[in-house]
């Protein structure tokens, strides 16, 4: 019985490029996916370094894409910070991605609230608390949540 041949750097790089062709990945996320395929760590590190050098893998591009996607789905800045931090994206890149999105978080929170619960303001405290919890889980800050009950999206 013969053993399977050891993977080459070219094979690891090819697999990484195939994953990147589907969507942007954070470097740590891509490394984890490659580790699951039992590629040696030294080959993974070398392949990722090459991809970063060639600008095929970019933390900045990943962060910007994730921020755009999540804003479209109605998520707030705290949720985005948490998610990007979990992907081991550096804080300065997270800050830049959130800043470049040029979104009015107050207006977004109001829009998310009205889309989910309608434009009519809650009549009872339990109803308002439910809506506030929803916005908090979506990652909006306290002042953005409060504003969501006074701002009506156009």
C-alpha cells in the first residue's frame, strides 16, 4: 500500500485561489480552511504570504466587503466590529472599513426598526423594549437605538 504524496506549495496555493474565487476571505479564515484539508502549516503560511504580496488576499478588501454586505442586511457598527475582530482583522482596518462605508448609523437603525416593526411607534414599554433588544442584537449603540424611535426613514 502506498502513501499519498505530500502536498506541494502549488497545490496549497491553487486551493486558496479557488476559495478566494468564490468570495473574499480574511487571512486567518483562509488559513483555517486550508488547515482543515490537512495541508502543512509551513506551506499554508508561505502560500498566504505570496497571495498577500500579490494582493490576491487582502484584509482591507475583506473588511470592506463584509461591512457593505452586513449594512445591506441591517447590522450596526458594534456587530460589525465584533465579527471582524473574530476574524482577526486589525483594529485600524476595521475602523477604516466602517469609516469608508459612509453610513448614517442612526438612520440605518431607524430603517431597520421600521422595516421589522413598521413605522408606528410602540404603544407600550414591553413593545419598545422588544424593539430595543432587537436593535441591540443587530449591533447598534444605545444612542442609535434611541434615535430609531424618533427618526423616520424617508
